[in-house]
C-alpha cells in the first residue's frame, strides 16, 4: 500500500521533535526539487571563505532562522558549495536556545562536533579569548572535499605550568593541594595556562593566586609530556624558574591546604615530593652548587613575527644563545 507520513497542521510553539524536523524538512525539500531556483543563491547561507578553500558560516548568519528554514538552507548551501568544489565547512552555533535547535538538522546533514570556541575579549592592546564560562560558539564541521577528511582535529592537549620559586637563600616555595590524591604531597605552585595567556605570565599569576607571593619569571627549565590525562587529552606541563620578590605567604584556602618555604636540599629528598619534582630539584641543586644556575640557558620568550597571529607570537629560545 502507498502510505504518506502524517504532517502536523501546526508547528509546536516551544519544542520540535526530531521526527517533525525530519518529516517537514524532507517534505519541503521534495516540494522544491522540481525547481532549480530552490537551490539558487538566495537560499545559500551567508558565509566567508578561508585560505584552504573552506567555508565558515558564523552564528550571526543563523539569527532568525527556524529549524525548518535552516535545514532547507543548509542543504541548499551544501549543494552550492559542492558545485564550487569547496572542502571543509565550519558552522558556528551560539548558546541561545533558538540556535541549539539547529544542531540536530546539521548533524543529520553530515556535520559533526568539533570544538567550543570562546568569545574574544579586548584587554588593552591585546585580544584574548574569554574564559570558557563566557558566551562562545559551538563549532561543527563537515568535509565535502574529495577523499578522506583533511580537517584538523580539535585541541589535543591541556597546558599547565609550575613555578620553581627559588630564593637567594636556597629555599623553594612549595604547596600542598587540598584535593590531591596524596595527603600533604609537596608540589610546586602552578596550574593551567588560560586560553590566550603567555606561559611566563601564567606562572607568575598562578604563584600569586595560590600563595600571594610576588615573583619574577626567569626562564623555562623543562617540560613534561603526558598522555592521557585530563579529559582524556595529552598534557604539557612546563616548569619555570622564578625569583621571589616577596616572602610573606597567604595561601589560597579553597585550593591549597598548606604552603611553606622549604630548603632546596630537603625538597629534593623528601618522600612527600613527587619523583619528577625531586628530579627537577636535583637539577637546580647541581647547577646552583656549580655556580651555573644563572648561566644555565633555559628557555626565554622572544617576540617574533608570524603571518597568522592576531596578537602575540613567542619563540622560546635558550637564554645563553641570546
């Protein structure tokens, strides 16, 4: 027998089921298929192109579109871009309830989740991404080029930095995390680098937030690469040598349970210190004992030009080579 799916007479005012979306999208598409003008330029979503012959549709281009209109126009747009031999398609959806409804039809048309892009804020002369809690956009992607997808993966690593704050007297600033897996495990103050934040600024900020000690960045001593870690991503953890500008401690009680100045010799032998940190302390001790700590190269940032950077670009190079 010949059956036709029932079509609701009116559209629900607040919610739309996926069956409703699918049926109406299919019906409206089919009804227009006989006319070439239905997929003409007036249906194509507003977009920009990138240097890889890709397409970007910003969230602002979707304002005012309901689910049915969006699905129709996105389908027409994909056909248009295929004819133009475009490759990667990037689609932004903001956090509004209206645009959240547009995700399902995009997924049905071949898009997949890629990442959440933070909004950009201006701080003085510098533009930085805002914190993840601030309004941003969900970015979906679709490959329509030939062969397998050439679209890059989303970010694969988190980035942290610890401060090896060493006084002239040979004391190291150490903290114990309130929610650490080991009780009273002495570690270096530090934390995650914020999106858009330079490494050397991040470590100074983290030391100040956790201990209220002012410190001056000197150089990056080393870094560790670990996988998998937080959220299943890889982790890059840098350790920087800092010189304290103050010594009075006021710990951040929400995150830190204890904080003190510990002699370097004690820190590099204490069993409550993680093995990696003891290794770093032993390196610093050897360099200091040989009078080479100041001369030790380490890595320091140098500003260099980069054609695709909108803000800053820092190349970390051995200090001894500059």
